[in-house]
């Protein structure tokens, strides 16, 4: 994680040196779920859970109409399993998208894709059986009691599409596909992979 942060910092410094970096802010709802596989090999994709995706962005110029889109985002993720088991997760995420920004009308299209890395800030599992409800911290050892402890590190592939007006207003959509099995204990071939999509509104300076 430290190496990734240093790499992004170097990219941002390089962009500032060129003097054409565009910084921005962005926020919007994030709709997430998880695809899980249990020890018996059964796969399940949970119902969507609504969270928040917000933070600061930077578009670093590479060539005419081509940029690296990065930033620092808070991303709320989670999952609703069919057996009344719900998970809420909070991540700090760094995207590294390769952006194509052609001028169209009174603004620019923003089309991009690339990897992201994320670090879990906090989270909890919540289980309900009848009138009984219990909670466990998702990234802490206490979730070992239900074999549901998750690793804080996550990574995957992100896709963004949007429109940036010359006045600075930005409207976009985004999707993230988790490629890392975030279960802490995978000795029994279990897996948990986060997925999400959302819409956002922002402003680029």
C-alpha cells in the first residue's frame, strides 16, 4: 500500500510539473454486493447495498486527449446475503484510470479504465435470526468466530464514463470489479469478491 501511495504521489507531482493537471471533487451513491463461495463450492451473489463514493480526483496529462485519472476516494461497499446476513464496509481507494477525453459539444467525454487498490477502514457483519441480532467487526479477529474475517487490502479493475462541461460540472458513472479474494482464511477454498457500480456528480477545477 505504501508503494502504491508513493507511486500515485509521483504521478501527481509529474502532472503538476506539466501545469495542466485538473483537480476535482466527486460524490454519489455506490451500489455494491459481493460474490461469495463457501467451503462446499456453492457460489452466491448478494443483494445490492447502497453506500457513498466521494473524494478528490486528479487528471494528469499524458498526451493530447489522454490522461491518467487518479485521486483519493472514500468508498462504501457491502453485501446483503439471502440468510439475513448483512455486511457494511468502508474503504479508502486509489484509482489509476487511463482516460480518453475527446472534446464533444460544450465539454469533454471522459472514458477510462484501469486498476484500483483499496484499504479497509472499517466494517461490520450483522446477522439476524428471529428476534436475535449480533454484530462482528469484519476486519478484526472477532469475525473468526463466524469464519467471516476479511482482509483489509482489496484491488481490482475500474471503469468510468462521464461528461465534463467547460464550466467544470462533471456527471459520470463508474463500476468496480474486485479481483482479490478478501477472505482472511482461504484454506478451505472459500472466496469473497467485492463488486459495485454508481453514479456521481462533481466539479473539476
